[in-house]
C-alpha cells in the first residue's frame, strides 16, 4: 500500500482566524462567550471550542445575557438583519466572519445598490449563502443551484451579476454559468470560490494523475467544502471515504487498495489528518 498526502492541509485562513478569536475571547471575556450557530462545520473542532468555554446561543439563553457576555459571529457570517439584533443583546459582538465571505457580501451589497440582479450559485440552506443573499439590496438577490431553478427565473433580469458559494465545485460552477450566460447574454460572472477550496479541489484531481485508487477525506459530515471534495472524488472515478474522525476510518475496506490519497477539509485540524495517515501507514507495514 502507498499513501499519498495532499499538498494542502489544515485549517483555511478563515477558520483559523475564527478559532483564534474564539479562544482569545474565552481568555479575555469576563462573562460567557456565545456563538450564533456552529462556528465551523466540524464535530471535533466544535467539541474543542466548547471545552474552551464557547456556548451555542439558544433562545433560552437570551434572558440570561449579562453586560459581560460576548457574542462571536461564525465563520460563515450571519444575515445582515441579525446584526442589529445582536448588538442590542450584547455589548460585545466579535466578527468571526471569514474575510473572503465579508468581501463577497460587500460586493453583493454594492452591485445590487447599482440596480444589478445578483444570482448566487449555491445551497440555499447553507449559512454562508444565506449571509450573502441578505446583503442584496431591494430583494435583488436570488439563490439558484440547478438548471430547473434557472428555468424558473424571469426572462429579463436587467443587469446580472453571478457569484458563487465559496466552497462549491469549480467545474460545476463553470458548467452552470455557461448555461446562465446563454439565457442572459450580458451577464457578469465573478468566480468567488476561495483559494483554499480551489487548492483542495485541485489536489483531488492531482490524486487521479498520481494513480490514487481511493481517497480518504477527513472532515465534518455537514461541512460543504469537505462534501464537495468527496463528490469530486467520486465524479472522477475514485472511491471516496468521507470520515469525521480517526476512529471512523474503515480499515478493512481500505486494505484492498494499493494507492490511497488523504486530504483534510478546510475546517479539519491537521492533527486529525496526520493521525489518519499514521494509521494507514501502519497498514502499509
């Protein structure tokens, strides 16, 4: 058995920043530190964050908030309409939004203010996409993710700007936007997939060139960027094993492969990926 490790691993910049803010707030805040929703989509990482003192904000917590408490905005951002609510509830609101998501949000706000219709390619239930859509002025934001949804749009949308969820499959985005352009010929397209997602997706494609037969993708089951890596793996004809923790490694199933690739998602601790590699190398020996 041969193990090939992706040349990109560990937390992406946005996740690393959000975690740094979380741990820093726990050390410095005199009260409790809350986060509105999961800070990142990774079970192990969230367990560590909670152990440090971060609490998920629930409705029943709203009556317990004190002036010493702080709220941390998750890496995916939060809908614009919630900012005012949070500032009324908390004296301290810490913005843990990924800088890339913030940049796209400002683009959506600015371009929609100019009168453009913003088509957001992505999962309408994902918190990042909901954040982006909330910044569209005058209801000019529309989330689409399929040809069927595209077909339901009005024949004329005026000036159109297309952006994309930062963790989506780039090959799907390019294919889908070609269809959007056919329907709306003067559409402006901004590929807003983040650099970390692109590098990890390219690493999967490189695995194919290197003779990899199966890929272990380490990361949260609910993590969109990690699921995307698993989907790309399957799309190019390799066997994908999406596992959250080291204990989830399907050792018996992996034994039949001669060349295995290993990669972690953007919210996966590099320690987790290294431990998986170590366990696989033990099989090799």
